[in-house]
């Protein structure tokens, strides 16, 4: 395959783990026949962007351009593109390509494909170097990896659905969370606030665990039936052995075992948070009641579209705080202080 022609767009990137994100100019390929070219309107700020920019997971290639909660307007389509037209508002999440033939891809579970291409930090098959994410004016993506955004949803508030939304929707669906179940959500950040909204919409009794007592009123407004301050051992003990399911969205070191104790027999704790340090697991809380501990990674393309359509039908979006591109470094510092209400979204018009 010959190298496609490229053009330049403005972006924010970082060159090493310690430097702030700075203005940069990056290359995008001219759309090939299967591609959709998108002018980015909004990009959500995921805690993964911060882990990645600072190489906390140890696999960042620089320059790094984070951003995988992308909503934009189609500006061009390749000749073979059938699903999208110029002018439509569309989304791109954490994946921009995969092998499209392996059993995972054929099952619509592209996130587990051994050759999947992440929106940032994978090898760019077209231009070489690392793929570069959504903190940019534009992106070019194969049509199979572009999503429809329901027209009734606010475009900025829909952006976080592309990662925070699907990452919480997918495990809640897989473990069949619904009426009659008591469901816990640990952490009220970007993922956590979407998990509360979805678990409530699915009919469960929702309990939010937080280290920030000041978030209690918001958690109840977002859909939690109860709020537990997780650093208060008496409040935690009151819920021992009572949960069917707990979704853990915490981005840093914390005690998982305290949550295993809260599960019923055969209850499940699913981890979606991705702290860089290992989390110690004690044997007894798991073996004594046949409890399970699992992980979950974003969601495949069909389920991501299903989630967006569900959000369209039920009018679910993220609670967002809009920022300019040049406020990104401050936003990261606030995210580290758990001071996000409840997702930063970059207004890409501010990139000029
Ligand atoms: P976020 O907005 O920063 O929210 C994380 C929340 O965790 C905070 O708001 C805080 O909630 C809680 N928290 C933070 N530090 C804590 C600590 N030391 N102890 C206990 N609780 C703490 O982050 P996010 O964007 O939701 O992402 C959360 C994690 O999920 C990140 O690690 C991210 O990389 C990962 N992630 C994974 C996937 C996946 O596919 N599995 C996808 C996206 C993101 P309270 O103030 O309520 O305590
Ligand atoms: Zn993310
Ligand atoms: Zn595959």
C-alpha cells in the first residue's frame, strides 16, 4: 500500500512524561476510499488521557496526542463510504481500526482484537509513528469505527459517551444489572457518574461510594439512591454482604478487599479503573462467598452504537464542564484532585 498524502492540523501534544501539553501541528492522512474525515467539535478528557500523557502505564510513544471522546462534523468521505455524509455529526471513541476478521472482530468485540488500533498510542498503519488522538482540529477514521450520534443529544455532552459511557454501559449490560438488584459504583468521576446514570436507567438500586463527601448531593441528583463515604468504616460495614454487583471506576491505589466484603454470595466486582500500581487482593473475602472479580475494557463497535442509541432514547448525556484547549494542563491537575464535575470537555473551536 502506498503512503497516502497527508495534511496538517493544529493539535496539543506532549513530548515526554513531565512536560505539559503544548500547541503542535500534526499530520492526518487525506481520506482514502473507506475513510471519514471529521472536523472535531468537542473532545472529552478521560483520566486515561492523563495516565497516557504522563506514561504512567509505561507504553507511551511520544509525541503523544491524547483524546478518545471525539464528536465532530463530517467534512469529507471516501468513495466507498456508505454510512456517513458530509455535514453529519458523528463520534469516534477509543478504537480507529482492527483486523476486522478475527473471532473477536467478527463478534463485535473489536476492543479485544490482537491487532486493534487505538485512537492514540497504537502504530499508525497509514502514516507510521503513533496514532494521534482527539486533542486536534480534525481526525480521519475508517467508516466502521465512526459512530452515529442521536440528533436529540447535545453534541458536547455526548462526547464522553464515547469512552466513559461505553466503558460503564458494557459491564452493566454484560452482568445484566437491572430491577431487584443492589448495585454499587465506586468513584464519582467521569466513568462513575455515567455508571450511576446507566445503573439507575436499568432499574437497579444504586449506591455510590465516594471519597468526596461534598459530592453527595450531586450523586443523588445523578441517580444514586444512597451515598456511602468509603473512608467511613461504619458506613461501609452497614452494607456488608448486600451487593449483587459493584463497578469500580477508581483511577488510583485503593483497597479492593473492602468492596469484596460488601458483595453477596456469588456477587461480582468488576474493575474498569486502571491504576498503574497492582491492587492487592486478599483470598478470604473472595473464597468465603464464591465472589468474583473481573475486568472490563471499553466496548465493541456494535455495543457502542447500541449505548448511543439507548442514550438518545432515554436522553442520557454526561454532565460536562467545558474548557478551552489551553486549559488542559489545569484540567489534569483538577482531575488528580477528584475535582471534576463530572467530565471536562474541550471546545475545539478554542484551538483556532
Ligand atoms: P476521574 O474522572 O478522574 O474519576 C476517578 C474517580 O475515582 C475520582 O473522581 C474519585 O471519585 C475516585 N478516586 C480518585 N482517586 C482515588 C483514590 N486514591 N482512592 C479512592 N478513590 C479515588 O477518572 P475517569 O476518567 O472516570 O477514569 C477512571 C479510571 O478508569 C482511570 O484509571 C481510567 O484510566 C480508567 N478507564 C478505564 C477504561 C476501561 O476500558 N477499562 C476506560 C476508560 C477509563 P470520588 O471523589 O467520588 O472518590
Ligand atoms: Zn477513556
Ligand atoms: Zn480482529
